[in-house]
């Protein structure tokens, strides 16, 4: 995915920015915020997709390895996962989930 491509895919109706340390202790906070946002947007009844981008600045930026168990789990849960570096030292992971009834076929 090219830099900036995710933002150009569709207009953003609601956007939330959460900043927290890259520490597993904050994972429950992130899960709660994500679940609250999904409920607020009525994800199970509304639009057919949700995209979540998580990014951080890194001293040695590189995308996560795609041949790991963690990547496999993300891809299975989200449906679509991508990662890229840039601009600068920022590493971004984009998760997209499309509602089953909206998939072609």
C-alpha cells in the first residue's frame, strides 16, 4: 500500500486518535476504546466496513514480519492487514474488516 493510500480510500466520517505507550499493559484500554467506537458507529448494522490504523515512531522503522503467528491471527480476525513505513520513522499497521453480507460472491 502506498503512503497516504488508506486515507484516500473513502471519506472519514468519524476519526478517533488514541495515544498511549507501546506497552501491553494498555491493551485492555485500546480494546475498550475500539469496542466503544464500533458500538457508537453501530458497526453491526451500519456501513459494511471498518478500518483501524495503528502507528508509532520507531528508532529503527520496519514493518512487522508477515510470516509470524501474530500476523496470521491479525489477518484472520481483521480480514485484511497491511503495514508500511513512512513518512519518516513512522510504522503503520492498517486493519480492515468487511461485514460478511457485503462481500461479493
